[in-house]
C-alpha cells in the first residue's frame, strides 16, 4: 500500500527533469500556531496554468485545513495533525492519488 508521503515522493521525482528541481520543488514547514504549511511549485509542470480558489475546512481550533493555488504554487496549511490530509488534498488536485489505497 502507498502512503501519502510515498505518493508525494513519486509526484516529485516525476517532475525532476534535470532543470525543474534546481529552481522549484516541494516544501513542508511548520507554523507557529502550531501547524503545517505545504508548498508545491507548479511552474514548468502540467499544472502551471491551474487555478484553485482558497478553500478552508474548520473542524476545531486544532483540526483544520486550507488550500489554494496562488502564484503557480499549491499552498496548503493545516493543524498539527493535518499534514497527511494536506498531502492527500494535493494528490487529489494533481490526480496522483487515483485509486491508490492510502495506509491509515
């Protein structure tokens, strides 16, 4: 079974072409509230002209996710336990989650 991280790794390696990875990439960082931010560069990919308006799901103060495409970047933020969900939302956006079964 594929995990969210392994599917994200596959997305990344498919876009590494000798040039893209020198200027662009995938970044995962922390927020101070606490939480996570995931940024995926879409420039020079098949998604470079994509748009996605900001969406937000609030379940509680600690359980939330927000995602959008802005400036040729997929940007997602979420609560401290929402990193996997953020990655899965990106994979849904890119079509790379497909019918793969994600480990719980």
